[in-house]
């Protein structure tokens, strides 16, 4: 009780309130709180020694006053900090602007992935021309002169002898005209057809062409290359199968299917319950095509394929409509 008697609690309280009220920073405020309210303060020690109700009420009264003063000063200091920042022209209450980072379009990502896969197999990546002669796009590929795909209703003509390429296959012709075998090339890029846009057609679309010309190439090389390609794109468990087909520039011609990478071959909506997904055309380079570019078909053999890049992207990401790729809605594209 000595300590209680020895202290003038009115003076203690005034001194403490002055210290708290004049604290100019949180650190100064904390120092005052420790000094007048902390465990070692005269107030805390006196409170521990209290035996009678009257002294308890007095000391508890001082304590609550000081605690209130600390809380009030704390709020005031926070407000002063805002005001200072505002004076300096900074409104610290405005939420920050999120920094949005751009990224590559999904089709560009897949195109680059495809390039990497073939670079890894020793292929040259070719940047083909989107403008082709009628000869490169049709004649050299032994397309029938009367075939409807040549008409102005299907193909964009620039003049009588020049078109926007309708597929990446004319790049095979250019490659064989400008390179000596062995040739291992892939050519991804834009193609153009006079199609009305719908969920699976677009007047502008992307294909990737592949051509290998060498001595002693067999159909097994084609199958192995496509298998490696699909496994890199869709997962190591994939299998491929070939079905017979027809293209004017390949003999025999095939179409490739890959085991469904959604259901693993059990059957689902994506593979139309067949367990297989159609990927595109391929074949054995027709000897007439070799003759058209001056390569001796008795000496060299080759395989080729052309697959749609949108189709690969749609299948791999479960997208139902290819128009999403060209509409550039960032809410859609931002998901990839
Ligand atoms: N050019 C064909 C198309 O657009 C696809 C194609 C089929 C390309 C067979 C090839 C091939 O290289 O060998 O439908």
C-alpha cells in the first residue's frame, strides 16, 4: 500500500495523458504506453498490490482513461498519416490498379509448340508465303484442273495466276524447288478459303505442313513421326491409326486418328464415342509431284501431312467454336 500512498495519481494521470497526447509516431506512443501502462509501470505495480475496493476503483479508473487515450491517439496518428499522404498528392485509400500482363495467343502458343517438336526431330521450320501461284497451290500438286476447289467461289484469287494459298501444301512445292533432298521441313501458317464462318469453318485458318524427302523412307517413318508428334502434343499414352483416304498429291493417301486424349479411348462426346479423334490428311508423296519439281521418284521417296492448328487447339482445350480464336475477346483468350 506504500506505493499507492506515495504516488499522486492525479499528477500521474496528467503526465501520462500529456505524453500520450503529444506522441508524434506509433513508436513514441508505444513508449508512453509502456511507461505508464506497461507491466513494470507504477500503475501496474500498484494494481497488483491493491487490497481495498476504493483504491481498486481509483487505479482502474486511471487505467481505463489512459487506455482510451492511447486508442484515441492511435486513430489520430493514422488519420494524420493519411492527411500527410493526401497533401503530398497521394490518395492511399484508392485501390491499386492491377498490372495486367499480356501473353501469346493460344494459336501462337500451339504453333510454337509444334515448331519445337519438329526442331527437336531435326526438321527445318519454314515460313511459307501466304500468296501462291495457281501452279504452286493446285497444278504442281496434281489437283484436277476442273476441281471445284479451284473456283472463285472457293478460293480467293488475286489475279488469274495468283491466289491466297488454300492450304500449306504449296510450301512443299517451294521447298522442293529451292532445296536438294534430303528435305525435312514443317511449315505452319495462315490459309484462306471462301468459307462462311461457323463453329468449324473460318475464311482464315492455320495449318501445319510437314514434308520429308529422302532415300529409303517408308510409311513406317510417317507413322512414327506422327505418333511422336501427337504424343508430344496430347500425352505419351496416345496411339495413332491410319485410314485410307484420297488427296491428289499423295499415293497412297491416309488420314490419321489419335486415341482420344479426353477419355483415353473409352468413348466420350469429344471423340463421338469412337475412342478415336480424326486429326488430318497425310500420305506418300505422289511420283508426279516429284516429277513436277524435278526430283527423281526412283531415287527419292517422301511423306507429307497437313493438319489444322485450330482443330488441335479446340480438341486439346475442349473449345466448341473456332470463331473464339479470331474474335479476340480477352475474356476468352485470357484463359489460356
Ligand atoms: N492440304 C490438305 C488439305 O488442306 C491436307 C493434306 C493432306 C496435306 C495430305 C498433306 C497431305 O501434306 O499429304 O486438306
